[in-house]
C-alpha cells in the first residue's frame, strides 16, 4: 500500500486554493472543511494539468467530464472552478446564501462547470458511466473522471456501476477514490472496512493504481498515463488526509462539517494556511 509522505509540504498554490475554500466557508458560515481539504491536490492536478476544458464555454463538446460524486466536498470544486474562471472568485463569499447559486452540494445548470448534481452519495459513478458509454457510441474522444469518497463506497450502487463499467471495458472512465480513511463520524475501518480495496476494484475488471493523493507529481504522472490498460476502466486510489493543511482538523471527524464558525475559528483556519492576506496566486 502507498503511504502518505509527511515530509511533503504544501506549496503556495495548494495553500492558496485552501484559502479560497475558507473564504467560501467564511461567507456561508458553514461547510464540509475536512472533506474539501483532502480533495485539493486531486482537483488541482486534474484542472491544471490533465483535463481539456474551456471556462468561457463550459459546454464545449470536446471537453473532458468531471463528476464530484462526493458532493459534500463541493467547496473544493467551487474553489478550483473560480480559480479557472468559470465564475468570479468574489462569488465564493456567497456560498450557501439565499438566492446564491453556490449551494451546499453542486448543481448542474446552476454552477458553471458542474457536470452533475450530486450529494446523495453513490450516484456519481452511474452518471459517469453513462457519459463514458455515450462518448463511445458517439465516437467522441473525451474522458470522464469521477471522484468518490471512501465512505461513499459503502453504497451498493457504486458496485453495481463498477460491475457494468468492467463489463463494458470503458477505458475512457477513471474512478478516483479520495481514500482519507475517515467518514462523517469515525474511521472507515470501524464503520465498514474497505480493504482489500485494490483487489475489490480489480475483481470488477478495473485496472488499479495507488498514489499519495497530496503528491502532485505522483498524481500528474499517473493521470497522464491513462488508460492504465487498454480495454479496462481505471481506478486510482488516492491516499489522503482528511482536513489536510489544517493541523487541528487533520484526521478529526469533528471537522467533517462545521457550522456557526466564530471569527476566531475562521482566523485560525486562515493562519494555518499562510494567513488571510497571503499572496493571491490567480
């Protein structure tokens, strides 16, 4: 099993994207902090280095498709979409406000760049499989990336979709598991053990690799070499830390979701990430 390298420090871009998350959390007064922080490097590499898209034309036919199946981690997605120009970064502060379009779960048709409405866990892979099969039928070359939470793998619909994906050999489909090993109220191994996780995906005819989900070099190297095997869907297990970047929130289920954050708590979050007024890397 791949282990997370604790000596790898978050660089300025990773800290900057996390500060955008906290700006949204500050604006909305609540949000899934732990679940968003474990996603940052995965989303960063996908949008910085891997996927084809045009923020000025979100419906570009040749774009790659991305579905955040663990929709409660949406603040991380909003941060990268704002950073890439799908909407103005100032709108992050309207997160969860009445009449605002940035809700507590992502909605297709409201948020530019969001491909599917998610949040009811276990549905994203089914949606992504449909997208991948449609691309094959239409002889289109775009790829489909789905991020699943590890706790989400408790849902039977995930494995129904996996069985179908394996049958159809959709190698334009990549499942990325945010394996932070924590669920909303405890460790996955206590709630529902997932191991042997690699062998589970392989049993459904997926080609599988494992990476440190906070090591951007590992992520880029692996995501640049898809499909892993021609004729098989891909599963990349990303070993991550829930709450990564905020020491007091790391591996702490108390920070899975927070509401009614005090100004002092918000400033503590910013301080962990370089300070509220750190350099804007837009």
